[in-house]
């Protein structure tokens, strides 16, 4: 009986929709300076606006393939995807640079 119940649960969960793991493309503005913030401990965060959001927010995770240079503002196309099994002390979302749309000195 227990094996049947376990098998039934495995079948049910294997058919669950995993669409939330699919990557999406976003536009990200990056400010020209780092900002002090607190994650696991004190650190420096990028300030970003995602998809034309009105306010700057802290970006704790890095952006794979992006070489940030302080003193420049950037507009980027970034692939955002959920990580299936994220580390306990890390982000559950991976950001990967697709394209640098603009790099300007304010």
C-alpha cells in the first residue's frame, strides 16, 4: 500500500507544470555606482531597474557575462531564469547577459 501511494505521488508530481522554470528576457538598467547593502553580510549591490520600473532596486546576484564598470550607466537585455535546485545561500534566479544595448557616461 505504501509503495502504491509513493508511486502515485511521484506520477502526480512528475506531471506538474514546470513553466516557471522557463527563462524570460528582460530589459535591465544598471546605475553608474554600487550601493551598500546587506545580504548574508555587508556587501555592495548594483542598483537596477527592470523593464522600465520607476524605482531603483538592489541587485544582489551577479549577471553572468557582464563586466560592470563603475561610472557608466547601462541598458541591458538579460535572460532571467529560475534555478531548479538553488544553493541555500544563493539566489534562486540566474541572470545572464544577452546584449549591451547602451553604455553611457552620465
